[in-house]
């Protein structure tokens, strides 16, 4: 049974799509940012998987340069959101990068045989320009709109993932099944250890 539970446990390097918004799902492509960071966008293939996972259909496959660009945007978004949570003013460079990302491409619709996709830029530019613009615009929407009050950071010290609680004030973890269960088990073990030490007459600091 223990082996089955271990096999079913989510892998820390697996892409996540449960942060509550497009931009926060991008920020979540680094795991355990303040412990031992785990890069989830390790390749162009993973970037394609991420785009499919958030439901963004683009006409052209991303390149290595675009992978670097998306990672850079992710870091600016992380700094922006955490500044907001701390009640601090983000750096001017971060704000400028987000505004530049929004301005880099206007999303346009392309009708295909399979449905709809984001059209490639009409002028010479990156196929990911409209994707980058949508992601940055989503972050702005969160920070200036009602979702700002639902922005949270996971209480698990080895996670600290950003997410939207969607009105659930008591929600402490990014996922009850992931960090919630781990945190509850760790707390239970700590309490059990303290009770055992007390029963043995040991001092617990």
C-alpha cells in the first residue's frame, strides 16, 4: 500500500495548471523556488506542453530563444506578484518589462480546420508575441482587479507557490492534495513526537 501511495504521489517536476490563472500558471513552472528550485520548463517540448495545458493554440512551434524569453517573463511576473503580496513597490524595471510584454503583440484570431488559434504576428516578429502579451495582460488584470484579494502564497515552506484562492479565505495551500496533505502529516508527526517526549520526561524546546 505504501508503495502504491508513493507511486501515485505527484512529481515535483511535473507541469502544474492549478494556480488559478494564465500568468500564475507560468510562475508555477518553477517548483520549490525558495528551497531547492526545480525548473519545469526544461525544453521547448515542455513549453509546447505548457501552452497546450493552459489551452493556448499557436500556429508556430516555439524556439529555444522563445523558451528563454518566456522564462524571463516568468521571473518578472514572480517579482511583481510577490511585491504586491508584501505591500512593496516593484522595481521600475519589472513594471517596464511587464508593460513591454503587453505591448509586444496584439492577440489576433486565426480560424483553422481544427478550430481557432492565435494568429502569428502580421509583421515580422515572434510567433509567441501574442502569447506573451496575453500572459502579461492577465497579470495586470489580477493586480488591478478583484482577483488581487484572492492572491495567495502556499503556506508550505518548501513550496511557496503563488495561486488564486477564488474567495476561499481559509485556503492555506496551493493544493490540499499536495502541500496540504504533506503539511498536515508533518504537523501530526511533530505533535506525536512532542507528546512522546513529554511522556518520557524529556524537555521539548
